[in-house]
C-alpha cells in the first residue's frame, strides 16, 4: 500500500473535499483524483461518496481511515524517535551530582553514557543539593540529582530514584558497644563530626533530632566527605552519613556502621529537570541515570537499607543490618 496515497486519503476526509485537499497538498486536483482511484483499485473497494456537501467515507473508507491514521502516526513517531536519538548521541549535557553520592555514581554513569551515547559529552558539577537546586533554577544545569528530605520541590520535574538510609559511622573499636541498629535517641552523648547546616544530610538529621527532642553533640563541622571518613577512621569521632559516603572505608575495615532507625522523614534521591526541558539528550540521560541507580542498588554495590546483596556482609564491626520493618524509613 502506497503511503503517499494513504496521506492523500486522510487529508481529503479531513478537509471534506478534493479541491481543498489538493490545495493543502499543493498538487492539482486531477492528479489527486488519479491517486485515489489507484488506491481504490488496489483495495477493490469504493472509499468515498460524493454529494452536495462534499465527500464522505463509505463503510470501507471509514475502516481504512482508522488504519491509515494509525499507520501514519506510527511512521511519524518512528521518525521523531530516530531523529531525537540521533541528536541525543551528540552535544553537551550539564548534570549536577551531590558530593555525598558522587564517588558511587559518577564512574558507572559515565561508562553507561559512553556505551549508549558515545557522542554525548557530560559536564558534571559536584556540589551540595542546595547549590545544585539553585543552578538548575538558573538554567546552569540540565539535570540535577537532589537529596530530598520529605517532598520534592514543585519547581522542577522530578523522578524518585531510591531511598537513602542514614547510618551512624564510627571507628570499629567505638562501635563495638553500639546496638545492631541505632535509634535517633541513641545519638545522645556521641561526639559527632557533621557537615555544615547547608548540607542536606545535616538538615535531615537536625529536623529529626528536633522532632524527637534530641540535642546533637557536634564536635566538628566539615563538608569534606573524604576528610570526615579519615577522621572517623582515626578515632576522632563519629558521623551520620549516607552509605555511598563511607562504603569503601567500611568494606576496607576502616570504619564501622549501624543503620539509623525510627526516622520520621525519609531521605530520597531524586533527579530533577526544569519544566519543559527540550534538550534531546535529557530524556535519554534520565533513563540511563535511573537504570544505573537501579543496577547498582540491585547488585548490592549501592546498599539502600533493605535486605539484599551486600547489606548483610560481615565486616570487622559485624553485620551491617537491614532495617527492621517497624523502624525503616519508607
């Protein structure tokens, strides 16, 4: 079946006359009539009834109209998809990643992009969530990954990627006296090394402590995750961290970790874009980010506080236990 004739057929019914269809298609009416006659001959049916009001479809014409629109819509969708994918393979996309998860996600994401979109260049900014949110608002980023305590901002289009449990992290010797899982109230009396107040994890922890009437004992404030891990490994104190911030040190036996339970407001990782973003590569990159996060979570590389590979492995501090059903953030 000739696709050009199908398009002619649809336009005739949409305009209601051969003359208007010919004008819209920029062909002479006699040529249009000839093409429709050939379409009718190939199908062995009459497609139109002509009357004083113009043309209307026969029963066969009505059935063909349904199929013709579906076929033409599918072809148009295929053309759009191929064009967008081709455009997505090149160009530059600016993405912001929180410092707390950068070393967990950045390298696997770059490998995924190189495999799926080899012509695409990423510009990666590593910063705090508040800074990334501001950059996205100012159109300095195309995609921002945000650590969110509670509901995501309504200013952006957001997609939930994973829950981010919080852990009490300390020197293995100090952690021997800690329970298997730690309620927020147990932080009372522990010297903490925490990021400054602009950090999302600090904000979430401060909110939780206030809700439960707990005053945190903050020994030092430090926004550098590697330096915090070094201080903890040296016995200088403890911290509350995301698993991505300390999992390498934990697996090396340098620090111990216990899951914080009874959190009232879960911390989640969201990916955000400006509303109405039109960069052709953004949708493809969002898909790759989601797939990469899901894969790292599923294979235990990036534990999320639920039972699964990697969470129950035994280190020098004993098992890093998954949350109890009553105490886990949901």
